[in-house]
C-alpha cells in the first residue's frame, strides 16, 4: 500500500479512537478554561506563558495506550493488513499523532497570537517558543510510544507523569546550594551553568521536563540538540522493537 493512503488510513483509525477518549477532551476543556480564566483576570502575559509551558502535554495524552490495545486485541490480524504491514501501520502512528497534536496546538495558539498582535506585544520569539513546544510535545509522544510497547491502559502516560512528579518533589527536597554556591532554583530559572556539574544537571532536567525549552533562557543549542537526539533514540527504539514484534494467537 502506498505511503499516502496508509497514512490516511492510520489517521482515520486514530481520529475515531481519539473521539472515544472522554478524558482527553475533558483535559482539553479544562486547559482552555484554565487559560481563559487567566486571560479574563487581565493577566494575558501569564496566560500565554502557561499555554507555552503546558500545551506539550496534549501530545502526551494523545499517546495514551498507543500500541498495546491493538496488539493484544487481535485486530491487527484483520485482512486489511495483508496489504498494509502492521509494523509499518504502528510506526506511522507517530506521524498521525504528531499531526493531530499540532492541529490542536495551533487552534489553541491562534487566540494568543491574535491577542499579542492586538496588544502590540507581537514578537517572532512567539513562533520560536511555539515550535519548541511542538518539539517537546513530539518528545513526549515518542517517549510514551516507546513505553507503550510494554505498558497498556494509559500506563505509559502515567509513568511519565509520575516520573516528573518525583523529579519536582526531589527538587523541593533539594533546595540547597550546589557545590558552586549557586542556588538550585536560580540555576534552573537562568539556565546559565558555570561548570560541568551544572551543565549535567540542566541536561537531566530538560530530559525529564522538555517543556522548559519554550523559555528564552533555555535557547542553548546544546539543550535543543539533546532533545532531538533523545527523540531520535526513542524512534529508533520503537522501530527496533516493532521489527521484532510478532502477533501471537491465544
């Protein structure tokens, strides 16, 4: 089956599947309400900032149970997959979900873009932050997809969230000075490391919370390349594990 028709089929199946996910649309509605309340209170700048930091999670939620449900249900043994390789179908989900996540994100970004123009606060950096948010979202998508080959019932999404909660709790416990005498929070806000230990800490922080890349202080090329590198690793891991996947009849 040619690439374009297979992607259309993949997109159609995913869209039907997402329409049945009440939790995703509840989160989307809650997110819009949260931003609207900030905007209504007159704090447009903070509402826009929260949008940039939080919209990458839409990609994470879209990746809920991306693989195991179909693999375990036996639906991949359908005659449709006599022409379309099921491994290719599963891997192309990354592109379909990236497209859907980008479309949802664009619709949410548009009011802030128009508002910034009306308030004469427009800057090309808005597009840079939005693009970095898309990249962070794709990072979440590939990470959750890699986990989704083993975990099911949304456990892949839950695992990422629990890991991040553990990270932030660890930061709260570790609000002491680093060896260089600089405060930990000051380092994470400024993203200006002064030694190799602080560089390593920032690399770990961005790997666990890529949303930070939307901030201007995190415009370092090395941090952005780190996310691209990890993203490619997750995709390669998916491709390798899918190439070894065999459908087992019960």
